[in-house]
C-alpha cells in the first residue's frame, strides 16, 4: 500500500493499480477522484521524461554549425569582423612610417619617437585585457563596432595635433580601440566556424592585416616614393577611412555570435542567427533545435566576471600551456612589430629611392606566409608548426644581418632581400597557429579572456619593441644588433616550445 502525505493508505495508489475497483462493482467518488489523479500523474511523468530525453538527444550548437558548413555566411563575418586586422595593419604601419616626419617637425629625440609608437601598443594592451570581460558582458559584436568607431575618431583627431604629447595621447586611445576589437573577433570567429575550417578562417581574417599594410604602402607611394618628406596629416586622414567604412557596414549587417547568445539564454535570437547562416550557406540542417548550454547567473560586476574567467584560464590543467603560449606570443610580437617599426627607418638608407615600393613588396610577401601558415595549421600539429616558424625566422634574420653587413656585392644584396622578405613572410605562420591555439585552448566562458591574455602578452612585446629598437641603436650606434637580439630570442623560444 502507498501511504499518503496525510498518514493513511489507499488501494488506488498501491503499485499504480486500483484495488478498490477489483473489490467492488460500485466505486465511491473518492475512488474515482484518486484514480483520475493517478492517471494525470502518470501522464505528467511520461511527458516530462520524454521532454528530458528529447533535450538530451538534441545536438550541441557547435554540431549544428558543423552541419551548416563553411560558406558565404562565414565569409561575410570574416570581412566585417575580421576587418579589425585590416584597421590594425593600416594604423600601425602608418604610425611607424610617419615618425621620421614627426621627428623632423617637432625635433623629437629617438626615445620620444619610440615612445609615440609604444603608446599605441600600450593602448592595444589595455584594450586587449579589457575586451575579455566587456565582450562577455555586452557582446562580441558591440566590441567590434566600438573598435571601428574609436579607431576612426582617433585617426581624425590626431591629424589636428599641435604637439608631440597631444599626438601621443590621441594615438594611445586609438590603440585602446584597436585592442578592444581583436579578442572579440577571435572569439566570434571560433564560434561561428565549423571545426575543420577554424584555421582557414583565422588565416583568411589575418590576411586582412596585410591588406591594411598594402593600403598604407600605396598611399605613401602616392605621397613620396623615397619616404623622406611625408605629409603625415594627410596620410593620417587616408588611414582612418577603412575604419569609417567598416564601422558603418558593421552597424547594419554584423550579427552576434549564436553561441554567445545561447550562453546568455537568448535562445530565440541564437536560432535566428543559425537560420540566417543556413540560408546564406544554402545548407539547412536537419533541425534548428539545439541543447541549451549551461547559463551562468549574471555577475554583479565586470570585475567578478573577470575573476571567474581568470580562475578558469589559470587552473592547473591550463597553467603551463598558457605560460608557454603567452611567451610565444611575446617573442612573435617583439620580433614582428620591432621589424615593422625598424624597416621604415632603415629602408630609406638601404634601398636608395625605392623605400616605399619595397615596403609594399614586403607587405605582399606576407601573403605566402599566411598561405603556408594555413597549410601547416591543417596538416601539422600546432607544436610542429611553431617549431618550423621559429627555425625559419631565426635563419632569415641572420641572412638579413649578413646581407646588410657585406652589402657591396651582388650576393650580399641578394641575401639582404631574401632576409627582408623572409622576415616579413614567416611570422604570419606564428600568428595563425598561436592565435588559433588561444581560441581553441579555453572553454567558451573563458575563451575571450584566454585569447585576450595571449594577445596582451604579445601587445606588451609590441609596446616595448620601438623602445628596444631605439635603445639598441642609441647604445650601439647601428641597427644590426637589434636584429641579432631578435634572432637570439627566437632560438630561446624554440627551446621552450620543444620542451
């Protein structure tokens, strides 16, 4: 017999069968009432068991995205969201190129010239760090649109600078806006791309950095081929145009990440984005229903959200990989952005009137590096690809040093060009592999923070790179020791990755 909550037993509830009906041909009203309650209870339990089984059998949202596949939807996302790399490449090469003109107009010391560029990278560092919790709280899309708008505004304001300090402050805030958009794009790129195509998407979006450099190189060529007398105010206006176009288009057409929407509990909006993706790719999945991910209760502040994400990133299982990845990003960015600052300074003396065209050719050589990084990202392990990049970069740096030192005959000049093109080409392998690892290594709730920390480690190096270059040139009287230091750091990082 089943005992009720009131302390008595009734045969209707005993083992789910009505004993009262078996013992009497005329059931009482209470018997009929309890029998009805039992039937309803069975129906309710069956309905909820079926519902629970249905929810459990639903696929993960990433599985639905894999069914949709790669197509125009991801390309559209890559052009609008990945445009942060285009704006980044245009702004950084432009600021590095006009520092010689700023030095002549405002009589800057070498340290002040390096400080102006370092301030941009310091802003990017702060922007990268703050992007994690902000994009997790307000959305990836909002951070990307904010990035474009801020880059354009700071680019226009810097044209009216009356002093070096005013220019430095404005470019610092411009760097913050650059840094805000990058981790947000890394997160959204990883979340809207099928698993097999993630590396391809990363390589394609990072290639836009090269197109930003090419755009600025072309504008500089139109101004002064020798790069001796640049009209920097006019160049800065042209440099801000890509950000304006991207901001306007992104406000209208850039969609939010469906995984982010689902994580925030906005299931209807996430299904709408998934349906739009499927329609654009012409590959409707078997069902648009997916298993709702675990939703964390809303945080009371950004700081509490940041603390939770940091605890995930630096847990025991992820501590060593995070340290190695951050050090790899540090070496990669110190070398790449140090050379990005150094080449506009040294090419006018090495190329004799063809500095601007060689700047453009160097930017073009980054495209084969992206293609090679894509190939290694698909066919090789992440560690193997990083070893290949570090070994090759060390060799090209040494080749450039030898070519500059013995630059009177044809062979050293050929070595100079090979080393220069190789130094522009190979680092893109590291950017693709290292930044893709930063998006793959961490769970969804801390993915933006993990990517932001790796980017921040790289931006710290980028911030130091101009000052390191100017310091070494001041102490030694030449620029070759700087490239030797970079080669030494690549060898040290190779040992760390191999261990």
